[in-house]
């Protein structure tokens, strides 16, 4: 399945990922749409009441933005992550979406390009860059 496809070697070496090769995984539009969904999930997650019992999974029914994730596998993975009380990271979310398409491996170089598209287009304030951890790009390999 998709996990096997994601683990398959890529034709391009990770050091030579360009905007063109990155857009083969996710288009700029898909990345920006994913960022909008991520921001909505992030905002809703922050409004959830705290858990009284850390052993009990959080109720994710209040996070309506999850329904905006088109891929059912990614939606379920994000739901499980949030139910365990973990924070959804933008980089993890972008990787999940790229891998779910099953074309190729999503490397740090791809994520760096996706993040640059977001910072170019989204017109974020400094505090938003920090909040979404876009202030510090992934270090080069």
C-alpha cells in the first residue's frame, strides 16, 4: 500500500529537490490549503477543554476542521494523534499528506520547500511564524 510506496527509493536524490520536484508531491495550492486546514485544527485544538484524566483519550468531535482533510487515512491518523493529547506539527501534517498520495518519499528538502511556499504566500506575522514553527526552517542535511 501507501506505506510501501512511501518507503520506495526516489528517483531524485534528496539533495537536489527543487520546487518542481516538490510540486510533484504536493502542489503549491495543496500546501496552502493544507496550511489553512492545519491552522483551523490548531485553533480548535487550543479551545478544547483540558483533560482531567490523562489516560482517557480526548474527544475530537469538537474539532470540526478534521473533516476538511480529504484523505481518510490522514484524517484518522491526525484524529488519533490529537486524541492521545499530542500536538499536530505542521511538518508532520505536510509529510502525512505527501506520503498519502503515495508517489514518493517526502524528505526534509521537500518540507523545506513546502514551508517556503507557505511563508511566501500566507503573509504571517512574526508571532504566527513562531506559533506554527515556521520561524526556524529545517536545517539542511
